[in-house]
C-alpha cells in the first residue's frame, strides 16, 4: 500500500472524525441497540436491525479512517519548494480565455473539496499544475477540452 499525503489540516480533520465515531457515535448506537432490544423479539425487530446496521456502517468507517491515518504522511512545508505548484500549495491562476482568476489548493484525493477550492493532485487540473512555477502558462486537457492558465502566485 502506498502512502497518503495529507496537509496538517486534513490529517486533523480525519483524526477528529475518527475520535467522534469511536466515542460519542459508538455510545449513541449502543444505546439505540439497547433501546431496540427492549421492544421484544429481536428476530422480527426492524428497529434492532436498523440500529445494528448503523453500528456496522460506523465500525466500517472507523476501520477506513484508521487505515488512512496509518498510511497518512503529513506534508512538511519546510521541506517543499515554495516556488513550485506541489501538494499543499495554493495556486492563484488566471484563465487566459476568460481572464477570470481562481485560487486552488493542491491536496490529496482524501482532502479534495471543490467548494472549498481544494483540488486533488490526481485531477486533470491538479496534474497539469504540478511542478510549474509562477508566471508560467500551462495548457491543461480537461474533459471539456483544453484550458490555458497563467500561474499568478504560489503560496503555502
């Protein structure tokens, strides 16, 4: 299995979710199972089945998050070039066709969230930006065609 590169914020977000699932969520599901068991015969008890199913989903999510944290490598910005578009960098771009400016933070697939301006380094745009520097114009192939961006700024 390969390592998963995470920003410190991404690592912390996963750790907090894991803590919530292992603590309050487990207790909540345990109480729901106990309450459903009180309804009588568990072989024909829909509430019990639903509570056990929810517990199973929670435990699967816990296992998945534990595996991600075990493989996770936190990006150390002090060891990464500051003038290149690499994972963890925020890149300010200018669309050469529309002149519109946009900021993207390059992250792992686990942290990608377009609504927050976080794009995966494995996405077409993320891949197209990797390794490039300020003032370079990059042409990136996307499903809708080709986009040309000028890199205006790279920050960490």
